[in-house]
C-alpha cells in the first residue's frame, strides 16, 4: 500500500513539475531526473520516452512564452487565435467604384 502511494506521489510530482523562469534547461532536467530516479528505486517502470516527452513539451511552451515576452518588450503586440481581421476595417481602400 505504501509503495503504491509513493508511486502515485512521484508520478503526480513529475506531471506537475514546471520549469522556473530563472532555471536553465540543465537544472530543470536534473530536477526531473531526481523524481524519476526516486520512482525507479521503488521498481516502477518509468520509461525514458516519458522524460523526453515532458522535456519537449515544457521547452516548447517555454520557448513560445519567451518569444512572446521578447516581442512585447520590443514594443510589438501578440496576435492570438481569437484576433480577427474584418474586411470592413481596411478604410474602404478595396471598394470598387461603380
């Protein structure tokens, strides 16, 4: 029973782990590996592919966030999925004359 609870706790901790803004990729991956190694000590199957997937998903999200922050700092705006352009907002430049 205790072994099962530890496994659940390690899995939950691994899933919830996020990279800190001030943290390097190496530091983040080291923290993940500590969790994984603790999981493996209690003989639970923890596949390397799960670690790679976690790192890739985290890094892609952090890269996107980093790019958005950099763009904002440079005075730009973020174009989101909900932002739409209306054809009537072009100032009438494309209207055909009759």
